[in-house]
C-alpha cells in the first residue's frame, strides 16, 4: 500500500517534471495523424529558416539544422506547452552574432565553440531563474520596451541581410546606419544575378500565401485561408532556386550555401575559459531573458486558445534544458519560434509529438539531403530572413496609443533608438530604467479628489464629476494611489493645504479605497500629518481601509494615534462626524 | 494708476522672491526682543559647534565661523522658513571631509580652495533643481534610506572624533572598522590629559541639560524643562575648559585650537579646473540633495508648529544662495541645522531677524574674541561633536516597525551597512535602488480578492473577511493594485485561472476601485484577457472605474472591445448580469 502510494506519488511528480509522460499515457490513436501532418509541415517550414538563421547567427548552415534536433526534442519532452516549437529564431541569432563576432571571425570553429559556451550560460541562467523563483523578473520588460526592442532587432536584421541580397560584400561597421551608408557607397559592386534572385524571392514570398492558396483552390482544397501549406513559401522558393541554379549552371556566378556535411551532430563539450565566461555573461543574461519572454508569450497565447495554461517554472526549466542540448551538439541558442509554433498549431498539432516528427524530418534531411544545399543561393536565404522579420515590426500599437499612452510610446521609441545606436544591452537596460522611472513618476503625482455623497446612496464620488452632497465641517479626500516614499511628502503637503484652506473644516477623512499599500515613509507621514492637523484643531480619520492594509496598520499604533477614527466606510464616517443626523442629510454647496 | 499698480505688482513678486521684505514690512516692535534673545542664545550654541564641525570638515576653525556669517544672512533674506537656522552641520561636514581629503591634505589652503568649488557646485545643483522643477526627485530618498544613511553618518562621525578625544594620532584608514582597529592597536599612545578633558566634557554635556535646569531652578527660573539656556552646555564646556587650560597652563600638554585670525572673511573666487569640477560633481550632487532633504524636513516641521507652510521652490533657491555665500567667503557647505533651529524656535524666535542677530554674535566673536580659542582643547570639540550626533542615531523606528515593515527595515539596514562599507555614494544609490526594487516587487504581487454584496447594501467586500452574498454565474474580482508592466502578466494569469476554475462563471467583473492607472502593457493584457475569456464563453466587464482612469480608457477602444460592459459600480453590474432580479437577491455560498 505504502509502496504503491509512493510510486503513484513519484509518478505524479515525474509527470509534472516530464509533461511528455502525461501526454503519452493519455495519447489517443487519432491524434497521431494530426501530429504527423503538423510535424511534416513544420519541418518544411523549419529547414529553410534554420539554414537562413544560421547565416544570420554567424554559424555554419548545419548548426542551424542541429538547433532543430536535440533542443527541439528536449523541449518536446520537458515543455509545458503542447504546440510550441523550439529552435533557432531570428532575434536570438542577431544577438548571438553581435556578441560572438567580437571574439572570433564568423563561421570559424572558434566562433562555434564560443557559441556553445553562450548556450551553456543561457541554460544556466534560465535554471538559476527557475531555482531562485525569480522568473517574475522578466516582467520588468514592459510591452513598450519589448516592442521597441523587437522593432530595432528587426531593422538590424534586415540591414544585415542587404549585403547577401545584393551581393555587395561589406566589412564590419559600427552601426546599421554606417552599414547602410557603406552599402550605398559600394553600389557599383552590386551583382545583378544575386539581386535578381534576391528580389524575385522577396516578391514571391510576399505573395506566396495568396499564390499557394489559389493553387490549393485550383486542386479543390476548401478553406485555404489559413491552410498550413500556405506557409511553405520559403521551402518552395528554396527548391525552385536550387533547381534553377543546378539546371542553368549558375553556381559559379552566385554565392551558394555550398558543402554541408551530412549526418547527425557529434557531442561537443564547451571549453571553460574563465575570462571568456565572464565577458559573455551579460550578453547571455540578456539572450536568456529575451528567450524566456518571447517563448513564454508564444506559449501563453497558444495555451489560451485551448483554455489551458502553461507553467512558467516548467518553461524556464525546459528552455534551459533545450539550450543545454544546443550547447553540446554544436548548435546555437534556441527559443520558441512564433512563426513555426503558429504553423504547428494551425496544421492541427495536438501534442508535442509533432515536434518529434519535425525533428525526424530534420534527421532525414541531414542524412540524405545535405547535397541539395550546395546550389541554394544565399540571396534566397537573405530574402527568407527579411520576410520572416518584417512581420515582427510593429509601429501600430505605438501610433494607436500615442494620445493616451504617450509615456509608453516614448519608452518604446527610446528603447528602439537606443538599441539601434548603442546596442542591445544599453537599449534594454535603459528601456527598463525608463519604464520604472515613468511609473514612479506617475505614482508620485497622485490624484487627490474630494468626495461627497451621491444622492441618498451610501456611495461617495468625486465632487468634480458628480452632483454630490458635501458637509461644511467634514472634508473627505480620496487618495488615488499607494502612499509610499515617492509621494508621501506630496500627499502630506496637499492634504494639509486643502484641509487648512477650507475654513470650516473640523474633520479630515482620508478615503483609502484606492490605497493598497502604505510603506514606512507613508506611515511616518500619517503621524506627522496627524500632529500638524491637531495643531489646527482638525481631526484626522481614515475610511475604506482595505483588509490587508488594515491588518498591516493595526500592527502599528497609527490607528490609536490619530485624533479621529478608522471608519469602515465614508458613509459611517460622515454619519458619525456630522454635527447631528438631521444636518448630515442636508445638502451643501460643493467646496 | 498704472504705475502704482506696476509697483504694487513688482513689490508683490519681490516679496515672494525675498520673503524678508514681507517680514520687515509687517514687523511688530514687540517681536524684536524675542528675536534678539533667540539670536543671542543661538549664537552661544553656534560658536562652539561651528568650530568643532570645522575640524570634522577638515577646514580651519575660522571657516566654521565664516559659514555662520554670509550664508546665514543670505538664508535669512531669501528663506521661506521663519525659524530655520542655516550654517555648518555635522553630516555635510563629514561628506566634505570624505570628498575633499582625496584631493588635498586637511586644513591646507588647497583643501579650502577645493571646498569652495564644492560649495559653488552645490549651489549650482540646487538652483538647477529649482529651475527644472525637479525638486521632487529628492522624494526618492525614502524614510528608511535617510534613516540608514544618517545612522551610518553618525557612526562615521563618532569614530572620526575618537582620535581627537583620546589624543591618539591616526593616519587615513580605508574604513571606520580599520580606524577602530588602528585606534585599539595604538592605545599605548593615549594621552591621559586629553582623554580626561574629552571624557569629562562628554559626561558634562550628557548631563548638562539637567545640570543647567537645576541651576536655573535654584536662581528662581520657572519652566526650566525646555529653557533655551539648557542648550548652552557646549558653550559652558568651552568656556570652562579655556579657563582651566589658561590658568593651569596646560596648553603645552594638550592639543588646542591655537591661533585663529581675527576679522571678517575676505571674498575669494573658486578656481575653475575642469577635471576637478567633473570629479567633484557626484559628491556635490549628493551633498546638495542631502542638504535639501534635511533642511526641507526641518523647515516643514517648524512651519507646521505654527500652521504655516514653507515653499520648496524658494527653499531650493535660498539654500543654493546660502551655499554660494559660503563659496565666496572661504566657508564650507551649509544646510539647515536641526539642533540650532530648534533652539531658535524654543528660544522664541519670531522672524528670520534672529538669524541676523546670531550672525552679529559671530561677527563680534570674529572681531574681538578669536584670541580665546587659542586655549580651547580639541578634545572638548570632539566631545561636542560626539554628543551632537548621538542624537541623530535612530534605531527605534526600525525596531518598532520590524514586524510590519520588514522590507523597509531591511532597506534601512542595507543602506547603513553599504554607507559604512562602501561610502556615501554607493550606499545612497543602492538604498534608492533597493527602495524602488522592493516597491516594484510589492506592486507586482497584487491582492486579487473576490467580493460579494454586504447584507442588502450596495457595498461589496471581500468574501474572505465578510459575510457576503455572491452569485453563481458572476465572479467579481477586485484587483488591489495599478495594472502595469510589472504585474500585468501575473494579474492576467490569476484572473484567468480563477475564472476558469469556478465552474458556472459566465461573467467576470473586474472591480477597479483600487486601480488608479493602467499602462500600455496593462491595456494589452486586458485585450488578451478578453479574448482568452471569450474562448471559454465568459464575458469580461469592468466596474468602479474611477474618473481619471475612465477618461484615459475611453480614448482607447477597450471599452467597446470587451465582451461585457463598463459598469458604474459593482452593484449595477450584478443587477444587470444576474439572470433575473429575483435571483440576484438570493444569497449563495461563497466560492
């Protein structure tokens, strides 16, 4: 009995830890065809993307494919999202290139070794966040900061692909603007054939959804709008361009991928150079946080569509494990891919098994099809990257909310500009700093509203917005903010001024319905306010103090120290403080 | 007519700018005796303190007296506080010594020249804060940070006086702990006579209030408790020790102040060495902010006792001007003095004229009495400093609020330790950082409470704390926090989980009575929450949205986008959403 229970318990905790066990024990046979189809479709989308992002990250093409192997399988085992596909993504590739290219030339063995160290560090940081339960830290990246960062990253990625698209070779420049200038300066080195391939792929990809949907309609498929096959444009473009290059013999006139070693990755062990580790640490922390934020948001969106939840702790662990897998297989940092995850979802994936089938497609490709890449033009890959990241750019929300959320729009613009000019670390840190500063600033200028009785009800509302009854000897002021160090002095000042300015005031009632927290600085302020008011013969009362706050305050002696009382609500405060109950019901002019 | 009005107007604006004009035009003859007495008493307190703090600051004794001359007069002219006394203070002296001693040996001419530059920079920073209306920035120094800092400063000051008290000469050490260790190591160099003077002065000063009060009673004075004469202990100690040293001829065996040049200060112009200016800037900013915070809090406390207010803008200007006065007269940075201001107040000062009389005492001292300082033992000054700053140490509030405000207590302890170990800049910045981090952290874990109808009233309160009526198909959740980037994801998660967990829920009403602000991240969250709930056939409504927030939200399309409605209050939401009005009044079990 006890043993059985123990096994049941340990099985249960194993299931929490390895969600795939739960998936497999409840697996229904008819899910299989769905997962298989989805896995194949995602595989078709994955392969050209993986090779294209490998160039963006500065690693050889096979590393891109390796990133879709062990990491993807590991996430399928440990991840709490049923449809999220983990693997190479554009933003992480950009960050890897920006970091590692400072230490070694791109595509070199040394570069790849450093990338492995980076993967290991990312895994370590994600696990550390998991162990210390600090995953909530990522919430400091506000929506405007993320939007600004992603916009900047997309612009950087697009600029980085222009040389590949046009055939113009560029040295390393300091900034995307300098890159653009160099590009325009070297316009005479443009290779017409490369540009022709690049631009026609761009044009095809932009129109591919509609083209493929039309073809599907022609062959009698219904509901072509979001058919998964419409996402196979990149694969089609790759196949068509390989055929063109091979049959027209263009591989001498055009940069192509060239030799890609066949076979599965061998295990590698990252080297331990302490100085390098310390140098990479800040970049690793940023990539880890970005990885987690993006993956978590993809996972949540997909889970919500099925009214399920994902487990943030488990996600931290699973993403860490996936990056550990990347570290030991010569791949590069992985994250949840928005495009491939949505293809997976819309192709009907039911369980993480679809990721396993996708990995199988990658294995088959690595085993039998690497020869095909020899004639794949790099310009086509550049076009694939550009079209993938154009969808990331979002200026709409900033424009839309400009009038209401000007602060947030400024934060977004500032983050974007700082990332573009000073790089990702500075830009993101500054963005977080600006978010916090603006929040503290807005909290430090609270609304303080005089409230009065609404008709004969027990409701008290702002005298400015409603026809309410006030009482000459009672001033009821609602403080619309937590009372804490950044605003305590100002609140004290304004409460005192308004109480002293209004001649007949005998009682000040501070309505705390919107006060969720009073810190030590706020408490000191209340003591001071009380004694200052007492010197003017005005009593200080509180009303509508919420449960948790009341519990906290009753551990101090403020409730006994104030000259007035703590009332359950404003209605009771008025009833008790008004000179007599007759008077209390007579309306008075607002003051 | 127009000219008269113009003069009246300009006189009025001049009066705002130069409060002393207003004071003098309304001056009543019988105020004069009060101000004169207070000025004399404050002068008696000021002179020994000024000389003692000069040694602490590392400047010659006359500089301490100069700091009570032009700066004090300037503040009396421009300051908005009627009783605050500006001049040398212990904490600023400590900060000056810590800063300037890195660039020149103490008591040298070069040291004094650098101190003048520091005064000038402090003046500039205070004026900049005034011009940019950024005085509110100082609110970032929360109560725990200030308390922690002042405690650490007091400890540093006391340790710095131990050599003077004991006659042990010490080199510059890195930390107060090292200083203490060196002191104990050099205990054989102790000068018994110095220590005897030091310790007996300490003992006398600690008991001086009671001793003087008793003497006053003996000579028939009533109400001796807070009699201003009880504050003249330091002056008495100085006079008695000068008499002892002179008559017993001890000045060969004892370190004394020695030669102090007679006469008023001459004007000096600070030099402009750009590198030095840049190096001093961070310290100047910190001294300026501490100066303002301390002075403002003294001014507010005194003003409140007379039910008046002080003007923060004018204070910034006046303190800046006072420091400018210090810069050009070879003095050192000045601030409002807590001890001398309260002596001034309790001695009955009515107007800033008392400061002018106090300055007169200083002028007379500088002109006729500098010879007396020759035999004033430094050990007596050390004892005066120690007793002055012991009163600054405050561990009570931290102990008192430990159980309720543990975060704040930790912030206080951390600030104190960091100031002691790493110095003032690091300690204060870290303290502000910790305050902000803890505030963001507490805001990121909001209370979300289910509310129900209280009896038959229109009030809705927590189901956990009150016997309330809830409705099976409506879940009313009150979010007790602003909805912003640091908590949006968590609020989304918890609202969604609670709505899905409760089986019959058809309507989720988010009660916003405690929400004062929703930022762009929060708004995005509401859109997402709405669509996630819609997939589970649950409508999303808001209630009790306050005026300013409603105004902001109505500029977005969230009010139209949500599947439910925005209700005026929870009562109306329930009445409309409950299946029919009969059912709405039937109580149900809490869920």
